[in-house]
């Protein structure tokens, strides 16, 4: 049960990693409270445990922490665990909410000593606020500018020691001066199916849902390596089992339920399959341009590129090439289709050549 705050991915997708209002309400009850309860991310968890233990032994403030990785892997949960392990309160905000340096100054000036400030999507913070954060992280001080033009005056404001926990889904967009000011950086990896089964069984216990081992495995295999998606699928399968069966989630019940919700055995939903089907059936597997592919599936270019493609590429079903999008042999096999025969010319394949 490790999750993140919402991102720009459309939350109406059952297999989308963004958190909708239902997710946020349920996650509050399911989040682990300490590192011992946290499932997965073994390397990050061990490293972070050392950082926090050392800070407690010094009776000081923990180093600033940067957590990167895809949505839904546990960045928000870890930030709350950091505050709990240090026995301090946590303040939660996000990069898009801080558009002016004054917004950040108001938050920083109200922090208590040792408090954790969680800044989600930190790469989307405005540049003036970002530059103010440099000094705050390093010297625990900010300069508040009063007035405008030649008569403007900078008033230094001392801050109590605090711990900044930054979370980002796009670490490459962070400027190096900001990255260098974090004492610990952890990258969150996608979960293995066995880890997701543990997540599902723990959530099932908290939600009072009876889940067989094979039922947990079936849900885990369709969860895209993401705990948030695993918990969302568990709730939908629970509803199906309650209405259509005896309430027990078995492999058969889970498979039937997720077929109703159009989530296949590899975690692909309607949009993912539409992209693959258009690529294979209309364009003989490609290469085809992104705009053309988007028109073929009736979606915006950005939707195909940012919502569907990342998972298809990660699963080895689609490849991005200089000439366009190309389906892999795994895509043909997954949809049960036969790749086109080689053309008559040397090195020719289908309509598009080599």
C-alpha cells in the first residue's frame, strides 16, 4: 500500500496511476505507518532507515530527501513515514501550488523545528521559488524582498532546521543545483508480482476482504507493478465478488471481474489495446507517426504519448524509432495476430519496407 499524490494522468482509467478522490480516501486508511510495515523498495527502505536512525541518535534533523519514480509507488507514503519515524509533524504541498517566491516564504516561515515539508512534483515549482529554496535548504534562511524597483529591500529571515522531502516523477527536469542539495536520493522501482501479492493481502485484511492466494496473484499480475493500481483493482474485484459470487476473491472470480472492467492479463486496458490494434491492423505493425496513430484511435496525440505509450514500451510491446512507432513480436503474440509476410523485395516487410 504505497502511493503517491495525483499527477496529470487521467484518473478515470482503472489502471491509471493517478489518485482519484476514492483512492485518496481509501489510501489514508491503508498507508503503512512505519518502515517495518512498508512493503517493497527494499534498497531505498534500508538506506532511508540508516539515515533516519543516525539523525535520531544525533538528536538532530534528518537530511533533505529526494524521492523519484513513477506515480503510485509510495513517495507520499514514505514522506509520511519519515515524519512518523522522526516524531515530527508533516506539511504537505506541491510544486504547481507554489507559483511565487512569496508562497514558499509563507510556508517556510511557519515551519516548526524539525518539521517535514513534503513537496510533491517538485520539478513543477516556479523558478523564483526554486531559487529561494536553494538558500532555505542549505542555510535555513530566506531573503524576503519588500518593495519594488530601486527602493526594494531584502530582509533576511532565519528558519528553524527542517527536512524537505521532494517527490518527482521526472527527476531529469530538476536543475543540478537543486538535486545537489538533497542529502539522500532514492529512486522508486516498479514492484514485482510477489511484492504486489503481499500488498494485496495486507489491504484485503484491512478492508475485510477474503482473498485466496491465487486470487491475489491474478490481481497482482494485472497491476502494472504499481501498488495504487493493485489496491484499486482489489476494490473492483471485491465489488464483483460481493455481487456475483460469495464474496471470496479467487483466481476465477478475479479474472471474470477484470474482464468486465476490460483489464487483460498483462494489465492493458481499452486504450492500450486500441493503440496496439490500430498499429497492427491498420499499419501492419508500423512504423507510423504518433499523430497518425492518435487519429486512428480517436485520441489526442498527448494522450497516446503520455498515457498509453510508457507502459507499452516498458512491457516490450511497442518501440519508438526515428521513423515512428513500431510493434514488437510480443505485441502480435499478445493480440493473437500473425505478423505480415515479408515483401517480395530484399529487406521489405509489409507496406513500410525494412
